[in-house]
C-alpha cells in the first residue's frame, strides 16, 4: 500500500528519506527518527499491510514521508537513502553509522516547539506584511478593511466539511480516507445534513488496520462528548466494542488509539461527569493490562490519556475527587516494583502527574521529593527513562527559589544531576527543567553551563534552555524582555565563536526565543552564506521568525523559492514566512501542491505548511485539488491534510497537548516511532 508521512511544522534537514512510499494516518513526522526503545512489545504490522523498507545497522533510521499509516515494525526503519544531521555515532575502525543520537536537542525541540511557534496566532493576526494591501499602501495609509486570513464558520462547515464527506463517500483509497477522517475530526462540528461521528463509526470495522485506528483517534480529535460511549467500549474490549469493529476482539493498536481518543475528549470537555467516565475506562484498562504486562502500548496510552483529563482543582468537590483518583491511580502504578521493561511504561507517570498538578500544585512536596530522591540515587537503580521523567516532572512542578524558597532543593537536585549524573539524556533534561522553572539562580546556572562546557552536545542544550527561560520570562512578565536581552547578548557572542553547526542551529533558535533582534542581521547573513546547508539554514529561518525580523522576509522568500527539491528546508522557510505574516507564501505553496509531482516528502512539506498557516484563501483551490481525480491520490490526500489544518478548531496541533513535556525516550510504537504513532499524525 502507498503510504505517506506528513512532515511536521518544520521538518529538520536530517534523516529525511525521499522514497515514494512511506507510512500513514495522514501522519506527520514529529522528530528526527524512531525513538522507540528496543523490545517495545506488541503493535506490530497489521495483517496484510506492507510496511516501510527496513535497513541494516549501517543505515540510521530517519523520518519517512508518509500519510495515513499502517502499523510498522518496532525496529527502526527508513527509506533507501538518508541524510543525517550532526556528527553521527560511529563504531570500530570502519566508522559504520549505527543510529541517530537521541540525546540531541533537536528531538526535544521537535516534540515541544508548538507553543513557542504558535503559528496560527501569528498568521491570523493583523499587521503590515508583504503581500497584503496595507504593506503596499505604506505606514501613512489606513485601509478600511482588514486583510484577515482566518477562515470563518460558514467556510469551514459550509464548504470544507461537505467536501471531505463527498470525497470519503467516493473513494476507498487508504491515504485519502485517513486524511479526510483526521481533517473532519479537526473541524469537530456537525453539518446540517450529517453528523461527523456517524461518518467515522463505520470505519472502525474497516478491513484495513490503519483506517480502523485512525477512525478511533479521529473520534477523540473531534472532542465531541458523544464519542465517549463508543471509545469506552473499544478501550474495554467489550462485546459492544467487538460489534463496532466487526470482530471477535478489538485489536491492541485500535484500543491504544481509542485510549488517546478518550483522553482528548476528556481534556476538552468541561463536564466533570464526562471526565469521570473517561477516567474510569482508562483506569480499568491500566489495571488490567499491567497485571501481566505483555504489550506496552495500551498502558502507555492509558497513562498519557489520564494525563489529559486535567480536572480543575477549583471546580468543586467532584473535580477535586477526580483529580485525587487520577493521582492515586498513577502513583500506585509508579510505585509498583518492576523490571527495566515495565519501567519504560512507569516512566510516563511523572510527566502525567506534573501536568495534572501544574506548577506549584504539589503543595505537600510528596511527588517532587520522590523525583528528587530518584535523581540523587536514594531509591536504588532504575531504567534511565525513569530518571529522565523525574527531571521533566520537576521542571513542570517546581517554582523558582525567588518565589518559593522551599523549591530550591529541587533546582539543586537538577543541577547536581547535570554535573554528576551518568545518563546523558537526563543531564540535558535537567538543564531544560531548570529553564522551565526559571528564576535568576537557574539562569545563572544555565549561563555557566553554556560558557564553561566544551562538549558538542551540552552547548546546544544549554543554549536552547536559555532561550526557553527567556521566552517564559517575557510571557510571564507582561512583555518585559530585559532577561531575553541579557541572555541574547551572551548567546550572540557565543555564536561568533562557535563553528559547530548543531550548536549554531540551537543558538539561532534560542536567539529567536529571546527575541534578540540585535542578532537579526548576523542571522540573516549566516542564512545567505549557509543556504545550502539545510539543517542550519532551516533553523536560521526559524530563529529569524521567532524574533519577528520582518526585514529578513525577502531573504527567506528566496530560500523557499530555491528549495523546491529540498523539502525539509522548504518547510522550515515556509513556516518562518507564515510566522512573520507573509501572506504571499501560501500562493507559492498552493502551486507546488498542484504540480504533478510524486515526491512524497515535497508534498508532505507543502501540505503541512499550508495547513499550519491556515489561510482561508487556499480553501477553494485545495477543494479543487481534493476533487481532481486526474492527479495522484497522494496529492489529493495531502490536499485533505491541508484543508484539515486550515479548518482546525484549535490554534495548536491536536497532538501537541500529548507531546509537550512528554518523555519521548520512553516511547512505544503507538505513541511515536516517526511514522505510526499518535504523535506522527498531522
């Protein structure tokens, strides 16, 4: 089966294979390759499905351009050719490449970037930008109308939704079906003549595994409470669930996707009773599947979905009771004595608890102290993923010592682990946790890590952490960017002294997060010099966009125009232009999508950018492309993906609420493996 994976908001210039086949669900690459640990257990290929090509140990895995996805193997896979960013690991005298180094900062950025880029808010905002009427009128003129790119309800429900339904009714091509289901779910509204859940339900019994699991999670993406009943039956594998899938059992992958669907509905609803119904089902499946752990996908999905329930602590007795039950369920499982394999599932608990409680929410210090004790080695030896998750959780739970002196011990625990800890990933997560906590003391620690470390991996992590700290400080300080300016000055000086392209890329993004516009000319000049180095050029584009350097638009436009055959850089440049409000970028992308071109990676990059930008002017031509049976099914599927992005009810990608502050190093296939997990679906 032809499969395609949709590249993410900004595909990296790395490990991007360019075959004509890939993997599915209207899927999207969310990181630089497969992060599933070995022996992930279960969730293998669907019967009869053709998976992606596999490779030997000398070929590192990389993101594959894909679409609606069939289940893939648990081992890393890639296309026939890859391009790897940064110095790859080598072995022995021959220097054979083994796997991409998962410790690199790019992985964290790709999973966590959405709130920082927040593209639709930027593109739908007003302002003087190239391609709009007010730009050509000049600052002294005031047009009577606003050049607004945001679609309105009548366009979404009246045009996009019927187009998706009409296409579904007329095809059984898997890529198109998957993409239309997810796009319809993003709309999340009923049409006068049909209800979207009624459209999705029959696909739960579809002959293709990819379509079944896509339908299950799409019901959750819709955020409609009416989906709860069906999703509960699927999750619990009941007789009614069997009837929904027209089989003697609900397969494990579909159950896992249904768990995420329940979590998504629970997260969106304000009804405590509905949240409770979702929790009870997830709690039961967690208890049942961990009594004798055979498959890690379902309990991992249950934990990450309980994480989404987020009952309001100020919502009354029922909400407080539900929060307590969520925490008790997760903590009981976390404290269970388990071996390394099951600890990779338990590792999802600390980030779940920290999201449920929020910053400052652990008022007794019970969870913070336990996570700090784990980092300090007081609780015995554990799987590295447990230490990683403890660091992530502390970064989400704790307050800076300037606000809560009692939390100083937890920042100290993170800093101590960075200095002396054995697991490299936990050390880097500790730096990021210090950034998330913030405060002057942690800023000074991160500046020390940046200035004193000579290690190739530490400097970029310290740089991006400093950028995050500055970004959060500006957000919480009502626009005061004094911290960003002081950090930006240090980073900019470092940029002039560092030759490593990976570190330069991280500093470029960090300068953007700092909104340090004094570096804009330098970044633009570097972009011109390095426009043939896709990874570095792409991150320079993103850095310029984050600092809103509109004077760089012309340069980035040129990069985009000359990157047609380099889809990862094309995507980065297009997203940067969209972020800065260049309203001409969608015209160019639209023409590229309509080309007779079977390069899946290019189609992926173009449709992703169109969807994330969300320009209402693309609706008519995208619908025409969706209907056009003379072009390739892949082009039509990507048109559906783009339409779903334009019509999306949420400002950020639906799966960003799962991805942000999640321990991607403890991943399983149905969570993310670069092709077939919920985080790989656009």
